[in-house]
C-alpha cells in the first residue's frame, strides 16, 4: 500500500494559531464541565475534529503531523479504512459477549497465536485498558507462585489502576495515593545515559543486573521471594530508554535461576512499534507472561490481553473478570489491524524509517547544546533535553517549550522521562518519509528556538 494515501494532504497547515476560536470554546466548555484531572489539552490546547493516517485536524481547520499516535495506539494509522470496514461490519452483528466465544474473538486469538512465540500459547482478554492486563498478570503470577512480593524497575510505567500503579516508579503519578500494594521493590534499569553506577558503555559490566541478583541472593536485602518481575524490553514513559543488548537476557537468566515469573510489558512497545512484532524479540528471550493493549484495538477500540505459558494456566473460572472483557468490535478491529501490519510489512517499515529518523536526530544532537541524547528503536524515539551536556542537568522547562513550539507549528509530540525532559515520538507506523522529514524539521526549529531562549 502507498501510505501517502492514508493521511490528509497538505500537513502541516496552521490557519489559525492554536488554540483557535472554535478550539478555545471547546476547551472552555471542557474546563467548566469536566474534571480537573484532564491533562493532554493543557499541553496541546486544541479540539480535534478529524484524523487520518499520521495526520489530525482540529476544529479550526489546522492540520498537524502526528508524532504522538494516541500514546502508541494508532500503529496502523487514524481511521485506517480496512479496520473501519471490519469494525462497521461487526457493529451490525454483535458488540458485546463477556467471554462467551464468537467468530471475531476466535479469529483474533488465531491471529495473535500466529504472531507470538509457540511457548506463549494461552491468551486471556481482560478489561479495556493496559492497566487491566497488568492487573491480570500480577494475579496470574501470584496464583501460580504462591508468593507475594513483586519486582519492577526504576523508570517503569505500567498503568494507573492500583496494582499497575504500584509497579510504576514515577512519584508524580502515585505519591498522592500511597500506600498502594505493599512489597513492591524497584531496581535500576539499564539507563546508560544516566548510569547509576557511573559506568560508560565501553566499561559496562551490567552492574544494574548484578544489583538485581544481589537483592535476590542477600538474605539481608529485605526482599522476600518474588511472585514475579515485570519489565519493559524498551522503556516508554521512562524516556524511550533502550537498554544494552545483554541486559534483558541477563534479567531472564536471573529470573530463571531464582524461579521468578518474568512478565514483559508490551503494551506500548508491541505490534511493530520498535521494528519487531514485540520488543522482546530484539533480545532473543522468551517471557513467561506478556501484557498487551493499545495498538491491539486497531484504531483505538479498547482491549487488553495477556499471553502466557500453558503451565501457568492454573487459575479457576472467575479469578479475573470484567464487564468489558468482551468488546467484540475490538476483536474484529484488532484482527484486521494485525493482518494489515503483516501484509504491509510494518515491522520493516518501522525499522527502516526509525533508523532514518534517528540518524537525523543524531545530527541535531551533534549541533545542539541542549540535546543530550537521541535514542530509540523503530518508531519509538526519545530526545533527552538538558541544560548542559557536561552536567546533564535535566531541562524539563525546555522540553515543555519545545512541545509547545512544535504544536504551534503543526507537529504533535509528547514529553516523558524521569525528569519530564525527554521529547518522545510515537507516530503511527504508516508515517511516510516525507511527513517524517517535515516533522523533524519542525522539531529542529523548536530546538533552535529553545536554545535561543536560554541566552535571554
């Protein structure tokens, strides 16, 4: 397929500086009538009317290039016509069935199993968000292991429900709601740009993984026998952090040695995002449990799922339930989206275009005083902004300024990272090279503007 046909022509196009008058009216209404926890419109003030491919349009007629992709949901593009056709057809037949079998559900299971490793031969659909997949994975691991403690990683993000939030490290998300689940222990991730152990890549001895081994083997570490360890093969909200090649295999080795169930969270990284169908495929390891959501719903239909090894399929009926674990439209949309990914070689496209975009970003990094590091795999990219390259002092205010500048010039991005100083790109995977280059140019201009602001 020619991916150019999937997006609006002419993007970016700013007719009225955002927020335009129509957007402002919507924003004012939302502010007055909806809860104060609403967040995204505060950073990117606009009201949307349409979206297509890798482009979105606001109610004032402004066209944006989308490097945000619904936080990693829109892998096959907004309003993908094949997915819309499947969803529309399903709407006229059956939309809800709890976990009663139906043809759409079976078709999605068959497709998923064809993409997953043979050892992950059981799937279970949960509630409508990735958080629920994490909750299900926690319960499945605890039921099988009969242990309670859990291990997660600094920089990890796994969702906002109580159990998932307990496994997420960001205090900004959780500190107002503590205590959450007890006996959750955090260990360092392989964040080489800010190595806790002051090592460089050429001197790295995986001290972060050795620390994990230490807390499992030292009787005075204070950590009881864990039910499970959860990890992202590439961290998302933590700042698009790509660990060294040997890190995840070492974590797998440690879990196997100590009889710990390994959960790999693929909610954001899954379904071609990183240049593989699943990010753990870059590492050569096999998880015990995988969590999935986001792009699994095709174009934003809510769905979550866990895949796991058959020997873990021990929980009795009703141990994890939910009214909306039977979203039949999401099944139909998801199956067609997965087939679209395979037929249109989105793994290869994301890998190729991601390498090109990262090389462009690396050139910006060389010339910029505030880009500390550009990194990523596939179309999951992060640009860490700092006040000074030597000290690496985080620059969250500059990141906000860059995001605002990008938005005003027709590019949607998000920021994340430990210190909210990482510009993050998660575009639809049907992004064209032309739109990618235009987006990078807008981003580079925003970086230059931010640099100038430091001199004032």
